[in-house]
């Protein structure tokens, strides 16, 4: 049924939207202590994401809601199966939200330093946890015939998934640094630009290694690319986008660099989706228990209603998201409203 | 929790995991539910300030807006942080429920995400950071969009919950993945019989909570003789809203709900009023205590009022709990008590509102009535308590059903999550929420004690972009460099 595939594609788009948008503000959180310890500059970094971070986080809520509605069986199995990991995700999400909100409300140095570290550590936590979760989704989990699984926290931390977590950290740090080039100036900009080549090399090496590892260890994933050779464009174009981002940075075309980085993230998410499709959650116990786009989706009526809702809603969402980003464009200046 | 019959050993342990899941959900949603009504209600007051700013050009309205928008931001952040927990918990703790209702409930949540959260999240930045960037009209526009988003959000979530109370527009089929509810009519799912009365009741409750916070802060400043003129303005705006909504809440929205519940969920109404036997001329209690063994309720009551409220006739018969099998009763006394606490608080709000309005109309004597001002200071705690007990009434009285007469709560939780895992997350949430709440209250307190920012020069405000054209022609700000 084309609707199921359409929803799978829409779902990948929503998740990519989340990784691109919340990705740069997570990156800013992770990078902050490596860029500056001076309070004024810290506030510049924080306020670069100030007006948009909560809008970005809404994409995660949307992702959860869309998964619940379009693929309820995946939502139920995945969220309950990764119970403790999900609880930790919630813990760090809450800590991060309050850290941003509380930090500049009081002038004391200890107070600000406490919430700065909370902000940074929780940004790392979200990135690693979600990266590890994605790693386990790609690897497959011990689904039984009722769609139940229970993975302990230690089982989640297998080498492959940890590697994916690290790639996620490198990718979002790079994405965040590229974002910051649009928002900063002077010495702060110089120190960020010094970080970018290092991040880029680290990410490039880690990602290439992970792609090779995935293709070697995962026959089904590799087979899917062989069966649908055109999908190889996704990873190939992703590499071209990284190169483009690098060239744009060197030319000082920061907005183009950011867009190239965002495109790269979308292409990589697309590549993972191509390697998985039609499986959404693979069972390592028995492939008959796999949750796929076909057997785990909501029924036609629901998918149709949801599709109409998405058609009405998404253009507005994109329009005012673009409008808000346009409004807050340019370098950050601190004022009375700032965090 | 309510079964007293002999329970087998393994049944016993199963039951306690269920209870833990329920405790966690109850704790996290009750904590979350402190914030959205506050932000929706305060947002509505901000819209009033915004309109006044545009109409009168008096800088005090802008000054008030910028003071309250900071409080709004703090509340909103708490709402987001605790709200994501709720969305995740359907999957983590209630996976069987999620599988069963995903086709219906999931789509309402997703619609909330697209229509409501995106609108709020998108415009929130403009609202919070608009003080130095937007003129009065554009700031009002951004704020209105956020409030519209919050209202949509309340609407979709109450719609989803109303489907759990009065489900319709679906059929149950097993297509190889266990029984699932499939949508047969989106229209019926959206417009369940309880939806409209409930959403009006909830939105009115949000306005009560928001206006009472503004009243509370205003009255506090007057008592402390600080920012007195601005504080009087706060009270002048919030008090009429509070009083009118309090009256509407009891006389219209609340009464509507009684009729609706009596019609669609008679067992629920019977538990709320502690009515064991079906009766004509059924009484309505003001205070009381239900006795499960004797199946009687004792207390102060008004004869025949319940019959009148449900069917506009004093001798209408109201169905008692006897019509429902014993094992499908909720915890009657618990429901009775939280429901009556809500009702009595609702009556108290009318009294407070009318007395305060009376002293205001009577030669503005309200400003000297310290006892009355102190009551107004405490009003926000009372309205919060009333909203919480209202939500508890709705949820407790639906038990043992998670979807009314379709799916039991005991069949809804995640079977693959262990006792110790839920125990861990409950402890985690309790500790986390205590810390976050203490910091939230202290920051709120500090912000209130610091008081409003100095008034903004109207010339400065009028130089800010104040139409879509001006916003998008505005050049990217020239960098000033350094500090």
C-alpha cells in the first residue's frame, strides 16, 4: 500500500528534521566548554539557539506522535523495549530544558557554571542515547512473536551502537560549529573556525569506518542497497555535501555551509532508511517477527486522515519555521530579553 | 487496587507492577498539569495586555507585558520539559494500550503535534524575545499565535481523552497482531459526546488558573506597597476575568458536564456523588463520606438537586452504582472526595470573585482590605488544586477502564517492563521533579520580588518594526563586536 510507504518517508523526513534542527543546538551544547569559558561568550552561544531551541525540540514530540499514529506497533515495542534508556532520555531532556531556562536567571558564578555543565552533559547524553538507540534499531533486537522485547541497558551498549553514538556526537558537534559561524563574530568566530577542521576530520573518519562496518556486518542492509542500486546516491551525495560544507566555510559562505551540513544529515538518515526498508524494527530471534512498514502500520483510514492532516499542517509549519529563522538571522547580540 | 477478593500469588505480583505503572503516570501527569493551564491562562491575559498596548499607546501595558512574558517563558519551559514525558509514557509504560488504540489515539496526538505544538514552538521565540525587536502590533500577533497554539493543544488532548471516556467511531478487529481498535469515522472519533462539554470546562479552568496567578501577584504587590499602580492594573484586568469565568464554570460548563456524564457514563456520575442505589429525587452532596460496605453515603446534601442537574426535573431517576457490576466500580470514596473538593473550590471562587468585585465597585475599597488581598494572593494555589482534582475526578472515575467499557487498565500496561524498572523510574521522576520544582518556585519568587522592568520609552517602541513588511525589509543587524 503506497500510503504505508508514504508514511515511512514522511516519518524519515520528520526524524531528519529533528536531527537537523535540534541537532545544531545539541551541538552548541556539547561544544560550549571547548570554545570558551568566558561568561559573555557563553551567553552568546546560548542565545544563538535561544529563540529557536524549543521549536526544534517540538520535532521530537512530533516524531513520537507520528510514530504512535502511523506505526503504533513499532512505537509500542520500541518505547517499552528500551524502557530504561527512554527514561534516561527523558531525564536528560528535562535537565537540558531547565538548564537553558535557569542558567542566566542568577548572576552567581557557581550557579551559571552548574547549569552550563548540566547543559553540556545533557546535550551529550541526548546525542549518545539517541545514537545508541538508532544503532540498536539498525542491528535488530530480540523481538518475540507478540512484539515484546526487553533489552537491558548493558545489552544496548554494544560496540556497534556505541560507535554510532560517537558518530552522532561528531556529526552534531560539526553541525553545531557550522551553525555558530553564522551567529558569532570576532575572536569567538575565529576560535570556532579553528575547531571545524578537527571536527570535520574526526567525523569523516568515524563515519566512513561506521559505513564500512555496517556493510560488512549487516548482510540484509547491504543486500537492500544491491537490490536498489539507486539508493547508493544517498551516502554518495552525503559525502559530496560534507565536501561542499568545507568549501563554503573556507569561502566564508556560512549559510550555504550550514545548508550543506543539513543536507548531509538528511541524506545520511535517508541512507539508513534505504538500508532498513521495509523493516522498521528487526527481530534477531526470528525474521518472521520483524515489524515492517506493512505489518506494523496503522490502518488505511488512519493513515489517510493523518496524511490529510500532514498536508494541511506541514506547509504552515515550514512557512513559519522559515519565517522565525529569517527573523532571528545574523549575529547574536545580548539584550534584556536574552538568556 | 480495589479488588479485595482472594488474589493468587502470581496475580499479586502482576497487579503491583500495574499499580506502579499507574502511580508513575498519575505522578508525572499531575505534575505536568500544573503548568499548561498556567501558561494558557497567563497567555490569555498577555493577549489582553497586548490589545491594550495597541489601543491606548500607554507604555504601562508594554511594561506589564514584558514583566509577565518572562514568567510565561519559565512556565512554558516547565510545560515542555514535563510534557515530553507524557507522550513517551504511552509507549514505555502502556505499550498494550498503545497497540490497541494507536490508530485512534495516536492520530489525535500527532495532530496535536502538527497543529498545536509547532504553532506554539514557532512563535514562542518571537513572543519571548520580541520586547526589543517587535512593535506592539507584531508582538500581539506572535503572542496571539502562541495562545491559539496552546488552545489547540488543550483541544486535541481533551479530544483524545474524551475518546477514552466516551469512545465511538471504531471497531475492534484482530489482524494478526492482537485486538486493535480501528477507526471507522474520524468525525465520530473527534466529536465524541463528552468532547465539547469537557473542552469548554478545561479551557475555562485554564483561564481561572492564569487569571488567579496575575491576581495573586497583583495583590501581593499592593500588600507590600510596591509597584502599586501596575499592581492595581493587574488586578483590574484579572479580577473580572476570574469572576466571570468562575460563574460560567459552575453555572454553564460544570452543569453541562453533569448532564453529559449522567447520559453517557452513569456509573461515573454515581461514583462522583456516592449514589449506590438508583433514585428519583437524588440528592447532591456538599460534603460527605461513602461507606462501601453499607453502600451508603452520609453527609450534608441538597435534596433532589442531582436529579434536577442531570435531567432538569426534580423527580428524574438517576442511575446508581447498583446498575454496574461490583468489579467495574471505581474507588468510590476517592472519586467522591476529589470531586467534591473541586466542586466546593468552584463555589468558593464565585464567592471570592463576587466579594472582591463588590469591594471594588463600592468606592474602590478593595485596595485597603488586607484580608481580602491575602485571599487573592493564595487564589492561585486554590485554582491549581481545583484543576488537579478535576483531572483526578475524570481519571479516577473512569477506572477500572482505560478506555471506557472497551479496554481495562489491567490489560493496558507494558508486559515486558519489570517491577524494578518502573520502581527506578518512579524514584528518578520524584527526585528530578522535586529539584526542578524547588528551583522553579525560587526563580518565580525572585522574579516577582524583583518586580517589573522600567517602562519603555514609547518612541523607542514605535521605532521597532510593526508590520510584516517592516519585519522582512529590516536589514540583518549590524554587528557591534565584543561587549
